[in-house]
């Protein structure tokens, strides 16, 4: 759970630290509704870049930033609707856009959701302790960034084979960068490095996205609310919300689906994963190239009982569509098939995991034979800003991207089918839940009694987590008062 035990001495110390750096903290309510942010902060943001390491950018941890690189205000939720010329389905697929967060990825919100409760209760001291952010990419970037805004040293941990852009950016922002062996799906190696740090250093605090409940809490409150607003905007009187689609990853993002299931009874939560490492689908293992979604274990914070479907996405399809959507020949091909030119230019909003999520949403729509009255929501975690090097690598590996290649890949997209799709029965859900035992009880030292509570005490366990948001907002408001008084 999220520990909200108060340490008054450390709170006072943290408040003085924040005052010296002109730091104020946003509440969940302000991240949901940034129009409620104080005018003086909005005025300050007019002169600050979206990725700039400035404490006022804490208030840009929202889906509602104006989509500009500098000086933007707030507006509606950033999203796109995938046209049927690309999806090949009648259902309306809505994709929330993560590019317009600081760092260019929504993971910065999850890191704040983990750090804010520890900071405002005095359980973490930014002046004395380094924040450690274990991740497969964007989470450690978000953690390093939020740490820099709070005047805190940070340690970013990520696999050595992640994209070059991530490492180049982290070298400028994180205090220390640790590259662990392997690629996207080598999560255990990250955990092993965390244990090594725990056993050898006393100046650190680890915020592990795979077990920190601030991660799904942020997505439940902020991403879920943003998705609900978009649905109310897009849906008509005969519309139906069919389901939310999220990659497995850390288990955090899918909490927006828990929120939507609460608001739209009868809708489904679909979890996507790489076919090359089908952990949920088939207790599998392997390596894959869909950066940002992890695998080889079930995150502690994944509510398995609230998950309705698992879809395996072929990483080869994601990599080929990366070229179709971004190479000149690919864009010409899309235009040939009637994709509007203005939308083709928006395809740079889809990073590799975003492409994977859209593919999963298409497979979901085809499986349930969804109609034009049905709506599906998914997430574009990041954009092509982080994957230019992958395009270069594919060109070196496979040669020039030709018109024939583009037409083949367009056909691949249209041929997306209902293979590697699993509707979860009660016992399929329990099978996935039980996989947590090997990682979290045997390896990471969590309590078996809590694992059982997640399943047998399901409703109370998970509701108690999401019910903490108002209390955390009260702590943030009080902490800001103490900053003023320090």
C-alpha cells in the first residue's frame, strides 16, 4: 500500500528545501483540471520550455498541456482518433497523446505519483537522499526529471539496449545512469541492480514502478479522468464505450482502464504485450523490441482480477509500421490509400509502444466485431522524438524503404487479425495473478498474505488504494502551506 505515516521533522526540512528552490507541488485535482492552477504559475509557464528543468513544470504534469514546445498554457486533453483508413475497423479508436508532457512521455506523471506522497509525509528527503528510478526507459527519464525539478540527486536504471536518445538525454539530467544487461524484457536484471544498491549504499531510496502504488494511483486519477472527458466529447447518444487498451509494462497505465470500468460498467480492460515475450498470454519468456513495456514477470501493482483480455502484438509488425508511418515512401503510400495528409503528419505522435497499443486496439475491435457506435481508448506513451535512431538502424539493417515495402506493410496493417487473443476466464486471471509469486514472494520479499489479499480481498484491497487520492491532495496542500511559512 501507500504509506502515509507522517514524519514532522522531515516535513519541515523538506519544506525549507523546497522554499529555497521556489518549489510548489500540484495536487491530483490540479493535474486533472489545470485551469484551477494559480494565475501566477500560469504566467510563469509562459516563458518556460516544456522540457526545461524548472520547478514550475511540475504543474505541466497533465494531459492538458497546450501542444507547443515552449510557453504553452492549458486546454483540452491531447488525443487523436485513428481513422478507419489506417485501423481497417469501424470502431472509433481514441489515443491519448503523451508527447506533450515534460520529457515527452506520460511516465513523468507516474513518477510524481510515487514521489509526492513520500515527500509530503517526510518519508523521503530530497536534500539528503538520492532517488533511484528502475525502469525500462521512460519511467527513469521521468523520475530523473522530477528529481531535478525538486533539487534532488537521482540514479536512473535501464537496460543497455534501449534507444540511444534515452541515454543521451539521461546523461544531461540524471546524477547517475546505470545500464543493466539485456533489452526491453530483461526486468529481473534491473531488480538485481536495485538489491545491489540497497545492500551497498545508505544514501538512496528506490521508487520501483513495478511495485509502487503511486504509479497506478496517478493513472487512475489523472489518465482515467482525461480518457473519460474525451469519451464524453466524442460519444453520441447511441455510442458505447467498449474498452481500454494498455500495454502491460509496469502495470501502472492500465489503471486508467480500471477507472473507465468503474464509470462505464460492462466495458473491458485489454492488456497488450509483445508476442515475443508472452508472459500473460502463455507464461512465456524471450526478448522483444517494443520499448517501454517490460515483460517476463507480472507487476505487483497489476490488478489481474480486473483484466478481461490479453493480446499478443508481434514486435516485427510494430517495427515495420514504424517505417511506414515515418519514412517518405510510407507517407506517400498512406496518402495513396486515402489517409488524410494532416493525419499522416500526426503519426510522429506514435512511438513504438504506441504503435503496439494501436495494433492491440485494432485486434480488440476485430475480435468483438465492434461497430461505428463503439469506442476504444488507448495510450500513446511517447513519440518519435525518442526513436529516430531506430529508423536509422532499420535502414542500415534492411536497406532503403521502398514503395513496394510500404505497400507490403500497409497490407500487414490491414491484415491484423484476431490471432494471439485470449479472453480471460476466472481461472485464466488467477493463473496470471499466481505468476506474481515467483517474482515478488520468492525473489523480492513481499508478503504472501498481501498477494492473497489482492485476489481474495480484491474489492477492498484495490479500492483502498485509489481512495487515498483526496488524502494525498490534502497532504500536498498542507505541504505547500508549510513551504510558504518556512
